[in-house]
């Protein structure tokens, strides 16, 4: 078996297609610039890791089920002067996830709360964090279904392992649904709060 065929086989075995694609140009550059073996290995492996991170981030974004794709760079701070740009950019560093802090975005309709929530969540996805996004109505329906099917504890345990949960109150109906659900199923609301408390103390 030739060297090229052997390398192709090894890359397939390792499931490293990005490294395989990068090999010819990196090898040529390494020879021209007289890289050490370690420097060449680092560059080749870094290419594969970057590719996997990018694909993993996209998979996490799809799994989160955002209604749209938004970024902090797209947010018009000049239009929404009430939003503190420095604070939002600080949140974009995702320190609140490490600290296990909650972030509450308050404001009247049309001020960009959902945009900012999605943008921060997408940054989290790209940084390797799992995210779950739903409106308040959807969360109530999801947890209510789990309760009726006798698997509420299982669903709450699953949510405990997702670092970022977003409850989006986009419509007045969401507020009403949250109030009705909390009134009609106090146990459900208490369990959801227990998840939040457990996430903070974990």
C-alpha cells in the first residue's frame, strides 16, 4: 500500500476528513518553512478540531430549535438606546454560564429581547454548550405533557443537564399561559423552580 493510500485509510479510521483535506497544503507549507514534526502535527490536529467544533456548534444550534438565527453583531444598538451595549457584549463572553447565573431580559414588545436571547444562546452553542429554547407556552405544554405521561421527573433531570434554558415570553398569551399553568399545576411550577435551584447549586 502506498503512503497516500495508507494515510487515506488512517484518516478514515480516525474519522478526520478535515485533517485529510488539509494535509497536502499543510505538508507543503511545513516543508517550505521547515516546521518541526510537533508544529506540523499541531497544525494538522488543530484543523480537525476547529472543523469538529464548527460542525458541533451547528448541530447544537439546530437542536436548540431557535425560531430564527440572530447574532449580537446584527443587533441595532442605535435603534434601541435603552439597551446597554457594554453589558450585552459582556454577556456575550458567556461568563454567566460559568458562574451559573440567570439572565433576565425585560422590556416592552419590540425591544429586541428575543433577538438578544437567541444571539447569546447561539454564542453558547458555538462555544460547545447545549441550549434549549422555547416560548413559555411551549415549555408549559412540554412539561404538562411529561407530567400527564408520568415522566416529569425524567424530563426535569434531562433539563438539569442543559446549561442554558431559554423561556421566551414573546406574546401576551405566553404570560397568561404561564399564570394559568402556575395556578392549575403548582407542583409542576415548583418542580421547574427546583430544576432552576439545582442548576444554580450544582
